[in-house]
């Protein structure tokens, strides 16, 4: 986990509403971070941004709001998006799916309840 | 210097640090955004 992973992180183009977190995020983290870490990170960041917008911000609120679950996708051939296993490290994802020397592009959308 | 947001996330005792920049220029080591 010594290596650093660079990510361009965007809302899923079809599964996210346009106004939902339309911002592209530029992220660096260590290679041993998992997809679940990234999902949790996103939930915390979006919860904080939402609270700032609404003028709230107690730590308890952040904890509760960040319970929202997000699924992380990577683009693969033919404009498909592959769901990433939460236990995969980002280093493994990069080696398995990305393979090129530029920041890995990942996409997120709220996890669908079944 | 550009603003970078630093956040630590812990799952199952493994804590990792995320650094998020508002603009990509100069932030990535391996590749510059267009």
C-alpha cells in the first residue's frame, strides 16, 4: 500500500440526477484504500457539503447523513460500467481494470435498495 | 497554493487519507488535465 492512487471521480452519467453533485472530484489516496473507503469518503463529503448548504453541521448530523450508501463504477469496453467490489483495494482495481498511466476515472451513484 | 481538502476514513481499523483538490492542474503527478 505504499503507492499513491490518483482518481478523477464523477457522478454516474445516467444513474445520477444532473443537479446531484455534478462536480468532478480530483482525489489522491494510498493504494491500500478500498472501494468501500472511497464510498464512505464520498458519503462523508457529500453530507458535509449538504449541511454547509443548509446551515447545519454538528458531528452527529454528519455521522447520520453519511450513512447513505454509494456504489462505485469503472468504465469498461463498449461504454459499459462495471460495479466495483467494495473489498477491492484501489491498487488492485487499477491493475485489473485501468492499466494506463493516468488518473483512474471512477463513477458513483447511490446504491439501489433491493 | 491551491486548496486541498484532507479527510481520514477508517474502516475495520484501516485508516486511509484522501486528498481532494478543487482543480486538477498541478495536483496529479502522472498526468495533467487538459
